[in-house]
């Protein structure tokens, strides 16, 4: 499997396990994340969940090589696979810690943002790379980033698609802590063990209060995102962006 579930005591780990492709997400990986999130929600022996990536990157976004030739129904189905994974993580009724290193971009960044706490290695690099392949942000990235850092700064990250290093991410309030790369796993486990020994039902109820503090809800926002992204999937610019990515060249966008 390209997503692995590990358990140790009251701690579960969802591991993105496609390191040779920097854990770029396939449709099957999104489905596996959704399934594991549902399984862990029902497993009362699990008290905290860690989301991480195998190898030198957390997640390099979606597998762009598979993102061509979508008609409207197929495009909607592709988007909703990602949305189910995001909702599964966001609605876990136990603390979710995301440990990130290296590339954390596109929908990979959305996965991290759906977590409750984000610990970053000093190698972590974040970006909303969507414009480079002719797409709008997905996975709820605009929803989460607007909450965490405000609309103005979130728009700048979308419009520029620039890389945000770990130190800047900490300054912007997009990660909770930055540690040396070799300390990431140990620090994550210390925090996971502390949370696992907490009153986790009370923490779950606290998460519900935070989720209820924002309108529109994440579900309502993702429905809007489905329509927007499906429209963009049909454009010539997206086809050009995806082709340029595969061919390792600069795209020639025409705005249509």
C-alpha cells in the first residue's frame, strides 16, 4: 500500500509511503487516507493520530501525471476523492498531529492544514503551487489559510505560488513548532504521548467547538471548491500546465 497505518499503544500513524515520488498523492492514496481516518475514528483504543510522510518529503501534492483528460463528471469525482480525505482527517474525534519535512505543497499542504497541530522539520518547504499547473487551490487550502493567517496574506501565497520556508511558516502561524530534521520523529512522539495521556474525549469536544466557530462550514466551502476546480480542470491553461510539468518546461499560459 502507498499509505500505511501503524499502531503503537494509543498512538496511530498514517504514513504516506511513496517516497520515490515524494509521496505525491494518487487517487488510491486519497481513498486509503479516507478509509484509515474512518477506521481510527471508530477505534476507541487509539487516542492520538500522527500523519507523516516516508522519506525526504511530506507530500509533493497531487500526482500531476494522472491529471489529464477529465470531463465534468470525472473531474468532480477526482476532486471529491481528495475532499473525503480532507474531511476524514479534519473530523477525526481525537488529536491529529502532522509531522512535515521537505516538500509540503499543493494538496499535500492541505492535508497538513487539516490537522490540529503541525510540527515542521527545518527542511520543510510549503507552497500553493496550483497556478503553475493552471489550477485553483484545492483540498480546502483557501479555507484553512484564510483562518490561520488572514485573507490578504493567504491570497499572496496563492497568487505568487512562492516557497515558504519552515522559519517563515512559524512566523506566519502556519506551523506550531520547527525542529532540526533529525529530531522531528522524536519530538512528534513526545507530543503524541502527552496528548494520548490526556482527557481525549474532552479534546474531541473542544475540536467540535473550534469547527463550529467558522461559517461557512468546511463542507459548504468544499462544495464551492468542487464547482470551481471542476471548471478549471476543463481549461486549456490546465492542460498546458500539466503537460509542461510532465515535460519539465515553462508553461505558456493564455488565460483560457
